[in-house]
């Protein structure tokens, strides 16, 4: 099987979600919900678990200028975060 760039981004985001403590079942639900919200599941942007206890997941845009909660109690709300350069 040959992976393309989209597949690699999806796998990287899935690994990030799992390392953040998100259960596989919750990740599966997230992947099903994202297309309904107009997002391509896990292949665009950066997905980060910000609240493991409540299954809170943040999607950071590809240009790192916007963030929105895509799973959790505040789903769909914009979130204010300070994004630091890599290595900071």
C-alpha cells in the first residue's frame, strides 16, 4: 500500500489524538462528524486533544491563524490560543 500526503496527515493527526488520550471510538465519531461541519476528516489542519476528560479536541487551521473546538462541550466555537513557533 502506498500512502499519499493526505493519508500521512490523517495518520499523524490520529496518532496525535490517541497520544492525547482520545479513545479510538471517540476518534471514529469525530471523523464521522467532521464532514458534516465542512471539514475533510483529519487531513486538513492540526488536531490536538485539549481536554482528555471531556473529549475536547481542537482543530488548528493549516495557516495556524485560527482554532475551533471540533469535539467536546464547546463544539463549533472558536477558541483563542497562542500558537508558538516550533521548538519554543
